[in-house]
């Protein structure tokens, strides 16, 4: 009787999202086992002593030590964004497969460095965790798209709307977030890249333009950021994506996407709801929606862990390639720049930013 | 460092639903471990050799042997309905906790025998698996009900609508199913008992009446069964539940419930959907719904396994008591009898069936 | 140039609904002109002096006088239910076409007398106003049914749920209403008769049974009525309709119908809403529903006036025949009787009520 | 007894929409009477001979003659867009009130000329027919906005999505339409101006930028137009509107708007449907949506006629002022220019277009 081969994982970072990832690999990914976990944070270590150690997970407060854990094969990185890239590179260099929370970095050069390192190690699976790609509704939409149900995907509209958090968290976080287009809309950008390449060809950005306002959190302004942002991205060969993100959606998380093709449209989450319950009360009919992205995408995160594990164990391609993940950051950064500069940013067909004049001339 | 205490489970029956239960305890219930599994069926054993044994599960083709498995603490029974009761009783007598798929039996006397046995062993947790009680939408509805949001629950409407299966399965199965009200509506009946006891008092049945037709599966008639059934149950003290079930719902599974109180109504699944995707095509707007009860209630089954496990480990009451589960069968049987007799069936306040005249006289 | 021929109408009864009918014929039915109106009520006459007379409508406080109005061709009767039948008969005998608000009477014998009179005057159009038949959603459902989209209509579920009116109106009104099944569910019964005859054959009632409770308006009990009623009606040849009505729906009017066929189901108003607006607020997502049946069916009433007018002007059959309207009352009365007697009421194939025993014997 | 005073209207243009307007004033606006109608088109005259003349409407094939019709008080102009402005000016100069179909003109200078003329005649009511403002869902949204339910309206998203018409009509029409932003999104722009002035202050445009593609109708390119357009408009003082329009929506007309405030969001038509019917079939659940803007907004058009009539008869302000209607065209033209120039267009606080550099300098 052959025994089951399980992937030996470590979890790096045990904050809100990191703890969830650790739990997913520990309890909800049958073919993986969580053998180690790292956090530099004493409070998080305390949590891990109660919740991970009794299940046989070895805890580390030093990332490099953790990488040396006997038999470790792969790392799930969910530390603060600022160290994602460095830890990913170290893990790759230590010969570990990596699942890294998005974004790799808010800085494009840093992302590219990770890409270079990962490209030099084709034997390792390295994947950036764009969780929406594992959501069953998005997966169904993607399958309908590739099967031709909606013709050629032409326009994509996508939004990331967070519940308003009156604690001031968004302002404190603004210094590190990379801005609303890199932090929130990077998911929507990734969806655009995904759906627009459903014919097998990678879409090429042509222009990016963005505007925004600070409606509630005026403190964001000093970071050049906004709490409501709208961006449009043109791609060469006639495709356009446009995005909205807000930090002030009152009832909860409302992420929605429309993929508009020449023969049909797919809409994901046009009628948001947290479940199948409605209350009929004297004040009308009421329903609730998820309160945060984890409530909305919990099962997608679990599926992400499963698919990453399978890709490593069976030596298959990971479902999200690194080039696309870096491209998503590039586009997010361009939108953020457009927001701050107040002007449209142009790219040539090689993906290099160019001055507007040269593009307009090239048209003649 | 204290090690985690996990409940040592066995799975009995590895058919469609049994295999799912086995997987839930094996992979999706962190505090349980599946140590043994039983099936008398060679095909199912083959499946188990591939899917359970490599995970360290010992397989048995003899139920009594399985009960003797070293260290076994609890059994999940999902064999054919006809042996549920016998196996439950054996497990209890062997000192094991039991989670048994509904219904305990389609025969009331048999159910009552299980109840007697289980009552004699208060140290053991015995629970019948009415999965809907663990669905998040039903749980939210229940919490709103107990918190008084809708006043006194007065009317409950609930339906179980299965996708049409043209294979003739329903006719073959009719001999053992107990009839549509026992097989399908028993879930709806259980919901009525649950919501109507949300004030802490168990509702008492006053009358049952049912009608039905065989619209597509005329073969059901020889079993005294129908493929569309409608039943009404009156309870003493002014509460009424009414039910519908069908074997011919075209797009898939559509189970729906309304709890109507003196101040509000809660509706679960009035707007059925399999996810958050809609297709906008030349022919209109389309969405899909779950194809079967597992697609609809998968997460509820997992939650059921978790809550049962917790109840045993922490020696708490199981969330569904046996008296209610037997009462649900009693009501289902009464509806089935009413269907066949073509008349209303009356109960006195002690739950004993009485002749109509005596009730009508008692009114005077 | 031929001038337009317009139907000369009178409106009898100018209460809440009567005033609306008067307005529909006056302002919203181009091919009709309202030439006269009658009410015995001084307050209503005052309203009419302001709202009808300036448009050239002659007012009457004597019904018989109104019938003698020069050139009058047809009457729309929306007086109190108790005089519907008498006024309808008088109008017919005066040679006028009649559109009468439902129900003709809450008493079956009276209905039948109207039917006899109307049958004796085949040259006159006489129609009972079951407004839902003119609602665009019901019309679409009916067209899909007759076109075979759902196979044979087998089960019909329909409900009439009124917003709770705390004024005590329902209790005062109970003396005249005929009871909840005659007053509310008569619409649902009419729908069952309509959809079940979509193959051209009129369905024949086989049994009726009903139960109910008085949850909020205990004063209804002395009238033998309830504020929540549930009824089931079996028809010969394998069709069943079941009904619910309540006087205590908190958010407003929620009338809903499902027509369940052997190949598909049509649902009307499963997702009730007053329009296309939803509010996303910190407390969740909210929408409103119509507050009363007129808000829900306003356009259906206008369409009813138009179709009645056309039928008269073009000498076509009216869309609702009198036999069916009387049959709806017969069924409503049977349900009300079943509610009070606590037993099932049986009919033979000729539509005569029979004792249960004879039916059960006939089965042998 | 005072007789009713009714407004004597003429209808100019009896094409598809013009015929509807004529009917609305003739049959569905009680306080108006249609006394005259004009069309230069022989086919339309033929229609009018059958449908208007028998109701007493005098027909004209010369617009100037029609203006001289005895007793005429107001004109509803629904001729081809290219003559809207000229006919409006003539009507004003002849002392008639005017309800003119949108847009006044696709040329800004022409719109301004109408504005000048109308300003010189404050005794006359002149209104441009932005029909959505009279839709009950938009009206409810507006009332919730002015009552403060959603805080300060900050972002507005609005789309106009037409059913795909494979006849090539859109290409033929492109020469006169003014382009997709002027023809379609002018409604959405008007909504932005309406909701953003709900605090009593008129919003001032700061920038406009647009992109688009021709996905299906390549013939549009020679007119500088597209079949899918996306535009963003910034207003001074922190408000942004963004728009989408398409000529290729497969299931029908899907116009949708979200008004996003600092405390809540209102969504109009997120869950589009043509009525309250859904079909549950083997292929899933289906519903239809309106096939064109008239199916969606029929009742709004009738309400528009009613409100215009009331404003004239009672000498009240018309609900839509001319300045705003001209501003909507100005913004539409700016978006169309941005589409063609490939750059963002800036406005100073006085509403004058300025070069980008001057704005960017002004920031320093």
C-alpha cells in the first residue's frame, strides 16, 4: 500500500491573512502538511503556540532558520508586503517552491528582480496569490469565455470595494500600500490580464489613466493616495479594462466584474449577497453582504492552496505565471502615476513607457 | 506542549454520500481522524483502497469487526437506510458515539427502538444528520428568529425539489424510500420542528394531510408514492407548516424555506443560484443552480461533522436531539398515510393518532 | 375622415377602488369615455364633483337613474361586494355590458343567479375583473405555458400576502369579506383555473381542504375567519393547486405564483421589488416592495379596462368567462367551509359536493 | 362647474419616438390635448391620418404652418436631431412652450443659441426631455440623495447599453448622432449633473477623458466613432462621474446607474429584468430584459409629458433647466473630442477649455 506523498510547507507571516494561510495548509489542504511557521512578531508567536504547535508545526522567529527546516519543500509568504520580494528570493535560492501573497512588491524594479530570480530556477514553482482566480464564479466565467460563449472579450469592468473602516487604518497603511490602484485594483488588473489572454495571447498595455478623490480620509492626500479611484487601461488590439476601487463601501465588501464580449457579457457579483437569506421586515427587504475579502473569497483561498500544492506535487505549471503578476503591478503603478501626474501614460508595443507626443506622431 | 486530542471516527457505508462523509472526517474536520471504514460493497472497497487506505484508514467489510477497531470512539453511519437503525443500535451498544444519516428508519417503531437504546446511554452522543441545520443561511435565519426579529414564528413553508432524473432511479428506490414525505420532506419537517421550538417549547402535532400526483414516474403508483407531494401539518397552539416536494425540478436542486412570524418573514433561497455568475446572452439573462443536494449543502455537511466532533470532544449536547428526529419521521409517516388514505389524520395533545370524530367532538 | 367610436361607460361605486376604475376609464382608456358615475356616498360624491364632473361626467346618487343615462353602453361596478350581483343583474337587464369587480358575491347561489342572467343575454359582455390576468408577467407566463415551454402544468402554488394593517380594518370587514379564501385567494384560485385550462380543457375540482390561524387579529375568529390561511385543491386528472394568504405581511404586498409543469417551472414575483432601486447602507442592502395590490397591479387594471373596452367595441369574447369566475367562488367557499369544518371536502366529476365515504368507496 | 383647462399641444416629428410622444399627449396626459401634429414625411403622415386625425388632431406637413394653429400653446419636438434647435427657436419666437427631445443639438454652439433664445423668453417653459429623470426608480434615488441617506454624492457610475442591432443602423446614423458620448451617454451625463447638484450647487467640470473601441461595427471608425466607449469626468470640489456605453449588449437594453455617497450607495438596475417572471428550465433559470429604451422607460416618458404639462398650466419651473441640458452636451462633446484626440481635456473653473500645461502649472 503506497503511502500518501504530502507537500511539506512552511508559513511565513502569521498576521490576519498569514494565520489563515497557515490554517489552510494545516487543515484544509489534504496533500500538504504544515511543518514550520515563521513570524518575527511576539503576539503572533503566542497565537502560533496555541494554534499551530500542538499540531506538530515547528515555530521560528528567524526566517533564514525556518528555510533550513529539515525536509521543507515550499513556503507560503504572507508577511508584510515590504519583505515579500526579499523572502521570496531567499526561498527560491534555498530551493523552495513559493506561494507569495500579492503583491510581490509595490515597486516594479523589485518585482522584476523576483522575476529574474524565479526565471533562473525553472525547477521551482513560484506563484503570486491572486485569490479571485480560484473563486468558483470567476472560474465558471473563465471557462465560458474560453469556450467562446461571449465571443471576443473586449471590455472588462472590475471593482474592489472595501467596507469603510473608521479606525484610520487605511491612512496608516498608505505609506506601504503602494496606493489604491496597486493595493486594491491589482486584483482587477490581474483579472483583465487573465480574461484578455483567454485566446492564448498576452494583452499588451497601450495606455493608463486614472483619477481619484479623498472623500472621507483626507490624510491619504499626503501619501498621494485617494479613497476612491477610477482607472482606465487600453490594450493594443482593441481591448479596454476599467476599474473602480473605494475604501468606503458601507455594507461590506463588494467586488464585482463584468466581462463584455462581442457576443455576450458575463457578470460576477452584480447582485451581492452573503448567503441565501433575506429578511422581509416592515422597513422592506434586507440582505447582508460579506464584510471583508476573506468572507467573500475564503473558499478561493483554500482552492488556491490546493492548486499550488497539486502543481508542485505533480510538477505542473502553476495556474498564475510570474510575468503576468509583475505586469499587474506595472499597470497598477502606471495608474497610480497617472493619478498623481494628472495625465495619461502611454506605452509602446514593447511595454515601454513613452511620451504622448511620440504616440500621437506614430498615429500619423 | 499539549498534543491535540482528535476524535477517532469510523465511516460506515461508502456509497455516494458515505464516501463524502468519510472524506469530510478524513480531510475537513481537523479535530477528527478517520481511523476505520466499513462497506459490504466490493466496488466501494475498491474505491476505499485508493482513496482512504493510503491515508492510514483501516478498511472492513464486516460492520461488527469494524466496531472492534482499537481505540474507535465514534461512527458515522451512511449505509442504506434499511440498516441505519440496526447499525446505530449496535454502535451504541459497543459504546460508540453515532452520527447517523437521516432518516434513522422509514418505520416509526424502528426509530423508537433506536431512541430507547440511545436514551439508555446518556453518556453517548447520538445524532441524526439533518444537514440543513448546519447551513449558514438557515443558521442565520434561526438566530434572527430566536432574537425575536420576526415575532412569533407562525407559518413555515418549505420545499425539497430535486432535479429530474430520467434514469428511473426514483421508481427503483421507492420500495425503500418510505415515500416522498419521509424521504424528501423529512428535512422540511425537521426545519419546522426546529423553528417552531425556537421559543424553547417543542411543538405538538395536531393534524397532517397530504395529496400528490405522479406526473412523470407512473411506476411510483404501485408503491403508493408520488413524484409531487404537498402536505400541511397543523400544530397545537396555532402554528402551521406546509410542504412541497417534487422529483422533477428541471434546472436542479431548489430547496427553499420561508419562516413567517407575526412581525416579519425570513426567506431562505427564494432567488436560487449556484454562485455569483450570470450570463447576458441574446436569449436573455441566465444563471445556474446547484444540481443536487450535495452541491447545495456541501459546506453544511462539513459543518455538521465539525459540530458533532466538537460535541463529543467537549461533552456538549449534540445540536439535534433524537426525540425531534423521531418526531420528524412520525410526521412524515403521517403525511404519507394521509396521501394514501385520502384523509386528514388527527393527533391528540399527547401525540397519539385519533379518529377525526373524537377530535371534532372534543371541539364542542 | 371617420370619427373614433368610443365606448360610453359609467362607473358605479367611487370608493378607493371605484375611484381608480373611474379614472382609468376617464383618462387611461382612449377608446372609452366615462359619461356617468354613481355613488350613494356623500363623501364620494364630493370627490366626484371635483374630479369627475369637470371632465363632463354626469353624477348620480341613484343607481337605477344612472342606468337610464342617455346613450350609456356599459357599467364598471366597484361598489361594496354585497351589491355587486344585484347591480350586475340590473345592468344586464337594462342592456348594458358589465365589468364587475371580483367577487360577484361571496355567496355561491347569488353568483349562479348572475351567471343565469348573463347567459340569457349572450349579446352583452359580462366580465368579472380578475386583475392579475392582465399583468404583463402573468401574461408572459401564460403564453409560455400555452406554447408548451413547461410541459403540462401540474402543480400551481399561489399566494396573496397583504401588508399588515393595524387599524382593525380586517376584522370589521370580515363580516362581508366571505373569509380569507374567498376574499384573497380567489385571485389565486382564478389563476389555477386559468393555467390549468391552458390546454383548452376546464379543470374539474376533486377536493378542497384548508387550515388557518389567527395570529394577530383574534377578532376574526368570531367570524370563522383567520389571518393566515393555507388551502389545497385537487383537480381530477392529476393537477393540484395550493394557496397561502396572510393579512400580516410586514413589508407590503407580496403576491407570488409558481406554475410547475412536467418540463419546467414559471415563477412570478419570487424576487419581489417595487422598482429597480437598491440602497447599500451600513445595515446591508435594502429594497422596497409595493405597499398594496394597486401599487403592484396598477398597470394590470388599466389593461383590464382596455381589453374589456376592446371586447365590447369589436364584439369579441371577453378574456375571462363567467363560468370560471363563478367556479373560483365555488372553490373559495369550499376552502372556507373546509377551514371551519376541519375536514376535507370532496366533489364528484360533475362538480357536486359529496361525502367522503362515497368517494372512498368509488375508489374501490 | 368650472371646466377643465387643458394644454393645447402640437407634436412635431412622427417617427418612432415622435409617434409615441404624440400618443402620450393625445391619450395619456389628461390635462393636455393634442390639437396638431407635423411631419414632413409622407409615410408618417399616412400613419397620422389613421391614428391621430380621427381623434381630432390637425395634421401639417409644414412646421411653420403648424405653429400658426389656432390656440396652440406648446410643442413637443421629436424630429431628427439636426432640426431640433431650429424648430425650438422658431417655436419660442412664436410664443410657444417647448418640450424638445434630447439632444438640442450635437453642436455646442447651436445649443447655446437655443439657450440664449429661451433665456430671452422667461415667460415660456422650455425643457429638454431627459426621460430618465422621470423614471420612478431614479426619482426614488434622487429623493433619498437629497434627504441625506447616502451622505455627499461623490462618485457616479452610469451606463447606456443598447441591444445589438445587426442592420447597420448605427453606422448610417453615426454621421448625425454626434458620437456615442453625445448620443448615448448624454443621459448618464445628465444624471451626474442632476445628482451632483442635489445639494443645490451646480457641479463644475474639471476634466474629461475618454477611450473606446469598435468591436463589431468597424464602419463607425470613419466617423471617428466607436461602439464601446468609456469616459471619466472630474468635477471641481471632489466629484467624479464615469460612463460606459455600448451598441452591442446582447440581451437588450441595460441602463444602470450607481450613486456612491460618503455614507451609502444607491444602485438603479443592477439586477435588470423586464418584469417579475423567471423560467426554471433544464438549462437553468432565465429572465428577459427590456429590448430597447422605450420598453425600459415608457412610463418615464408618460410622466415627463405630465410634468411638463403641469409646469406650463401652473406656471411652475420645468423640472430640467436648459443650462444643465446644454452643459450635458458640452461634456458629451468634450468626451468625444478626448476620444478622438487621445488626450485628457481640461476646463478651468469658469468652464472654459484650457491647455493641460496651464492646469498643471496652476497646481504648483
